[in-house]
């Protein structure tokens, strides 16, 4: 696009976000037509979250409904919160209770957890989501602005803070985003809200409590006094006429509907909460001894967040302030000074590391005399934990290493598994003029993520025969394969414990280890391939494990415990690499999916005593010979003695019924509201067929390639079967699994070095 076209797009973006100011009467008509635009703070936040919709995810082995709002969809996922779906759902449940006034009005939502668990991402996600929602027609947010010019001879303008605004005849917006309906007297507002809620298609009614903010009240009182002196009978109409009061929409952002108190913010409690007096302005306004609210800064966190959301970040740094917030949720009021108060409508959220809880419990031994008891009673805690899903941790690690922001939303486990195992290429520039491409070989990100997850899992009471890697896989996909059988997590005696995700290796530690490795050429060489620029899974796993004892974030006990867990991860990742090599070696021998699908269709027709449609469109009986050939040659389960001619014996019939038909029936049940077709079933979802499609072992290699010698793999003699097989295998690894020539060479060498020991 041209420069002007970008300018035009920016114009369109702003035009879509803002409306022309309207009169109070026009605003009321808008509210009656679209009631949700008048929502109180907690309801508005809830509406914004629910508006983005939901999706299904698997976490800790269970299917859960997740709000897409927390995937940061408006910002291409840049600040998505990965995992912790149950915590986020509980947060939304709290909002629903608070918005409806069902007993949690006085609660302050507290989000706690160790570093790098997504708490700060939640803050950014809330800012992004609320900002973008407020730009939509259904998410408009409104406030009031005043102009007292012309109401009397003594005043021609207003101001607040220490900077006068001189535009459009001295219009001044409420500095704390006052709700337009607070202009109305309480009795009128009550009736108006009753009509609004009758028109609202929602079980949570809209509430607008409280009075105008002090600045707006100053303008209102001045106008009312002026018109009263002039004998005006319709005072409210005079005060709120379009020349004095306008309703305008604003785009929600930090400082305008969202207040963020950062850890480094300083000042007295009052300054941090609501703002400070401008003493120079007090003298200038000459308010005859009283403190004029026009001379207040309104830059405290509650002032910024009035109307929507107030977040106290790193709350342990503001523990002194929390007690000052005690009455804000239930009284919805805060003082600027003696006799000057401000009603606030905001959802309070505090975010902290676990050290805040230690501060809150410092008087716990005093039991009934604990001075912090009232504060603790008002805090509703939700604990963020480290991720315990391999796929989520792999996605998070990729985010930490690159600028990838897209949230993974796969349709199948196969698709997700491919993403987990993918390689990664990163440009690194050290002391050379041009950047160097460094490769994280396939399974490298997977290995680092799996090690981090395994370090976070409770090792107690794991079912016999399983290890921590198995537990991690169960948490991620909800099942394991035991031979041909798919065993779901519910069939294991495995439960999530409070220890899962409570501690472990954080993603930031792993990220820093990999970042250091990227700047260190690996101690290996090849005459033609840049193997020194490839990071292999074992490179990362060794570096992560070896650095534990020197890292200050781990105790001696933790370092020892986590270091011991690396062995199971290495074994699993080697198995993944080994299968890649086997599949690449046997690529030409694999059964094509069309043949497999044909077999499944014939078996389904055989079981249901039905017919199939041949290539000429004719209905014919299933072919017993085709089923027999497939079962002998491809499945390898049976031989000629299992058949009388082409007719199967009892063992074959039972196999077809138990292994093939049972899986098809499961799919038919899952699609019971739709028309079931055998062709709709992915053959890989039938365990025994998935094995046929691509699971080989070294016995298969030995039978297929009789002259193959794994000990010669590193430098096979020219013209040998080993040389031909190696060239074909490396090419297949590149095409099938996205290896580069260098990473394929290194991976295959590593696998063959282990295989050669047991080959004979």
C-alpha cells in the first residue's frame, strides 16, 4: 500500500472507534435501545470476556471450555495467557457473582503465583481486550463533559489539575470517567434503570449507584446555582442542556477506565489511590477557604480505573495500600479529603508473587487479634501455576525465543504433535557483520518444554508402570497407547495434586539457557554441513540440567531433584528421534492410506452384512481376499493357517470385531447426531491401523535391508547398501519432518550410534 492508503486506514480506524458527542436525552435513547452500553464495571468486564466466545482445550488430561478473550485475540495472541484455564474460569465466575450482586460485592480478586506463570500477561490481555471491545458498537463506553461558559457573569471556563484545556469553547471531560446516568436524581435513575433492565436480554441487571464525581458535581452545582438565581423553573433541563452537558464515548485504556498501579509507583496512600491537590491551583481558583475539586489531579489508580478496572500490580510492594482498599468494594467510595469523597465503580484486582501471602500471614499466630484478618477475608485468591501441558509449554517457549504470537488451536492431536516437534530457526548476530542462522533441530523445543513440565509434576502415587513423562503426556492429550490399545486418563489411577505446577523449572530459565547456547558454536564439525550451528535436544537438556546447581532460583534439593528427572526425558526424546529415522528409512515400504481405508470399509461392510460400492458404482459384497491379504502382508498379525481359503477363522473374526469395528462404533457414537460414514474416520485414530501406517522397528529394517550395517553410518563405503539407504533416509527426514540436512545428519548419527551396540 501507499503512504496515503495507510493514512486512510488510520482515519477509518478512528472513525469506527469514536462517535460525535450527544445530548443526555440522546444517550438515554441509546441506552434504551442497546442496554449493555450502560453496564456497571464488573458486568462490562464480564460482557467483554464473554463476547469473544469460547473454545475447547485439554489441560491436565481433561477437556475444558476456555474463554477466547484470554487468548488475546484482538492483538494476534501477543499477550495470550497459556494454560491456567481453571484459574481464569474461576476468575470469570467471580466476576459473574460480583456483577449480579450475589454475595461477593466486597471481594477483591487476588491473583497469585510464581514468576513466569502468566499473571502479567493477564494484565496486558485485559488492557488489550477492553480497549478493543470498547471500539465495538456493543462495547461503547460513555462519560460526560461539561461547559459552564455563558451560565453566569462570574465564570467562563473550568479546569482541573495544573493544565488548562482551551479547545472547543472550554469543554471539560469528567476526569474519572463518570457514568452519564449518575447525572440523574436517584429516584428518576431508579425508574430509568428499571425500564433499561426490562429491555436487557441478560440475567444480570445493570446497576448504576453513586453520585457524580467531585469535579462534575462542581460544574453541576455551579450551573444549578446560576439558573436558580435567574428564576429558571426547569433546572435539570437547564443544567443538562447540550450547551452545558454532552455525553461522549471514549476508548478504554490505561488512565481512562483502567487504572494500573505498578510496583515502582510512589507517593502517599492517597496519592497512589486517587491523586493529589495542586496547591498552586487552589490559590488560583480562590475558593474562599474550601478545597475546590477542580484543583485535584485525579491521577491515582482508582481515579484512572473508575468505571471499569483497577489493577494493583506486584501487590507485595503496595501492601500498605491494601488496607486502605478494604471498604472500596462494598462501600464504592473513597475520600479525596475531609468532607470531599468520590463514589467509584471499578473491579479491583491485585496481582502478586507468593511473598504477599507471607506478609499477610505475619500476624497469623495472634489468631483473633490478627490486624490483617479483615483484609484477608476480603481477598478472593486464585493461584496461577506453572504449565503442566507439554504443548502449552512448547508454545510458550517458542514465544519466548521468537516473535511468534499465534495461539495454537489444533483440530486433532496429530496436528498439535507436529507443532510441538517442529524445528526452529533463529538468526543470531554476534561479532560478525552478518547474522548466522541457528537451528533448533526437530524435538529440541519439545525436549526443553517436556523437561520443564516433568520438573513441575508431583512424582508421588504415579500408577505402576508409568513415569513422569507418561504423566505429562496424559495431561497433554488425555490418553496413552499401550500396544494397540488407547487407554484414557480416566482409566488410570491418576489424579491432579496440589503439587502439580506449584514449583519447577520456569520457562525463563530454559529460555536463557537456550539463548546462551545460540551464541556458542557447538563442538562438532562436518566437511559439508554447518552442524556447529545446530542445537540438538541433548545439547539443551544437558545444559539445562548442568546449570541447575548454579542457578540462584533453585535450592540445593530442587536442583538435585530436577537433575535426576532429565533421564526419562532423554529416553523419551531419543525414542521420538528413533521413530523419525525408522519412518524415513521405511518410507517406500509404508502402506498408503487409500489401501488402509479400503480395508476398513470392507471390514465394516463384512461386520454389518452390507455391501460396498465399487469403481463402477455397483453394489458388491466385501472382498474376503483383499481383507486377507491386508491382514497377512500389512498387519502381520496372521498367516495362511488362519484362513480356510479366504474365510477367516475365529481369531481373525475376533480381531476385526475388537480392534476395527469397536473403534468405528466409537466414532459412530460420537457422530450420533450426524450421518456417519466410514470414510469420515481418520485411519490414524484406530490404534491398530495407526501402527500399520508408520510404526516400524529394527527387525523390519533387518528383514528389508539385509546388507545394512549401522556401524558404517557416519561414513559408509561408497556403493554399499548402507550408503544408498543413508542418502535416501536423510532426504526423507528433510521432506517428512522438516529436518535440515545438518540436523538430519546429526540425528541419524545419534540414533545409529545407539542402534549399532545392539544390532548383532
